[in-house]
């Protein structure tokens, strides 16, 4: 079982790369996000997920542990094979996946190619607890996000913090504030947002 490759990037294609390790070229499928960061001729260390089939051994490579972990998690869902998982990771960063699942944002989850409404709903439902284990990271600067999916701005962040101080888990607080923001709109006051979020948590 191959778990890691350390070598030189021999070539990069649209959905895979060849990593030269001591003169042996390994064909590794990867997300477009990972492939963008590879430089032909440059050194690379890739985490690898090996999938053994009856007719082939397929390698899937990742530069980040979070992406590799989400690949494993996504492929536990019925209807999500390796190619669909890579499609999701090509469209959404690991933090975006966690936030979309926490907020039950099926619209964002259905953006990747190969993910329809039914599969997006299954992802949101089946992976809710696993997304909680990753926590919810803040949105990176310059990253566009759907208002309903990711609470943004000081009022939203303060509302999440207030709920966390009331002993709610951060991922639960985040999801509740996201749904409350969707219901009330971006102009809601802090008090109104917290009250609405508490109502969401009580459902």
C-alpha cells in the first residue's frame, strides 16, 4: 500500500500527474487544486490514497492532510466514488466543504460536477457529524462565499461566539447562525440574530 510519494514532478495533465521517484514514474490522480500547485521539474511530497480494484491499482495524491482526509470521508457516502470526490475537492476547499455541511448548504455542495441535488442532500445529512470533528475555519480573505452558507462580518461572528459561550459546539452554532442569517437577511441585529439562532438550535 503506497501512502506517500517523494520525488520530482515529471508531468502534469488535466486530472493527473506523473511523479518520478528514483526513476520510476507513478501516475497519480489529483484534484485541480492540487495539480495547480505542482511545478514540472520541482520536488514534491504527496500523500497518497491507494485504491485497489480487480483490474487496476489507482493512486490519488494530495498535498494537504485535510484534502486527503476529506477524500476518505467523501468516498464513504454512497454514490461518491474517487472521481466524484476529486471533483468536489477541485471545486471546494476542505474548509468550504466543512462549512457547507455545517450550514446544510446543499446549493454549495451541488456545485461540483457529478453532484446533483439528491447526492448533495445525502452529503449534508450523512457527513454532518464528521464535519463537526473538523471544526469550522474562518473564511480566507478574498474567498467568495454564499451569504447563506458562511456567516461573515462581526455581527455573525459575535453571534457564533455568544452561542459557543452558552456551551453550544462551534459547528452547531455556526450552522444555526447561517440558517438564521438566511431567514432574517444580512441586516439583522445581533440580538435578533442570536434569538433566531437559538430558535434554530431548539428545533
